[in-house]
């Protein structure tokens, strides 16, 4: 198994892409801490991970709350000893024309999609830097690579997350810590179904498709790296094409 002996913390892990990553990692021998706002969802995912023979931790946590993030990381380290892999997957989206967007919706988008990962990374870095090893994977979006109408806040947050990823990849290289961003196109999740109910998602990717890409990054050779991994629907237009 590719991740035997590794321990991962996954935000937004109660459903969708985060759940897919948690189960994929557990299948490869990884112990998993699953964090999200809805306690029943993270407990259900943790139960499945345990049934697969791996240790699991269910952590109700609001990623927009810095104090909750600190508690989440402390509990994970207390249970697992270390965090080898951090997956910043928790996300928020409110799609509407910019002139209809409220200040509260703008702030919530940035708090969850950009400032939340900032606090999560800062919380796990001391241990990773001391061990001179670790892997940080930020689940971004193609919205972080191009403009999309009615997605001003979401695009801004994901462009920021991609920029943060690239800077950290440079700064943390001397410590043996890999930092990557996955930029998916359309993925059929509860978030996208609620944000874009009018879109036909029959040909969209599944959370398992993104989990597969995440596993690839988590097991990259130390001689190689990938800053941004773009995963788009098979029949979509290439970025820049």
C-alpha cells in the first residue's frame, strides 16, 4: 500500500471530495483525521475508515474559526502523534452577479477558501518543519486559473490559494515539505449541486476522480514536484485553449 504508516488530516472530509480522499487514503494504509462542520457526516466517514482497518478521528470543526483549527490540529497530533499530510479541502461557494453579492458572502468565501487554509498550514508547519518532511495539498479550482462570470468571490479566493501554494512550495522546499494545488473543473458534489442547480452534471467528474489525483501528489517521488495539477472534464476545453 502506498501510504502505509502515514497520517493525514483532511478538512471538508464529511462528504464529496474530502470523503473520497479519506477513503482513498485509508485504502492505501493511511490513518485519517476527518474534519468538517457537520458532526454526523465526519463520524460516518470515520466509521468507514475504521471498518477498513485504519485509525480514524472525527473532528467537528468550522474552518472559518481560527481557534477551532488550532483545537483540531492539537487533537489530531494527540491521537496520531504527527500529521504527515494536510489536505485543505473545505470549501464555500455563493455564485451570483457581483453587484448582488453581499459583504458577508464575500467574507465567508475568503474565510473558508483562503484564510482557513492559511491557519491550517500555520498550525501543522511546526511539526513538519521539525521533521523536515510533510505534504500539503490544497484543493483549489479551475476558477483559480481563469475568470468565471457570477463567481467573483470564489475566483478571488481560489486565485489567492494558488498564489499561496506556489510561494509555500518555494519557502518550504528546504524543509522537505511538498506543497501542491489541485485545480478541478466540474465535480458532482453537494456544493456544486446547490450552487449550480440548473447545470447538467451527468458528464462531470466524481469525488473519486479528484481523490485519485490527490493520491498521486501524496506519493510523488522526492525528486519531482507539481505546483498545480489541473483536472478537467474529458469533453471540456483545455485551459487557455
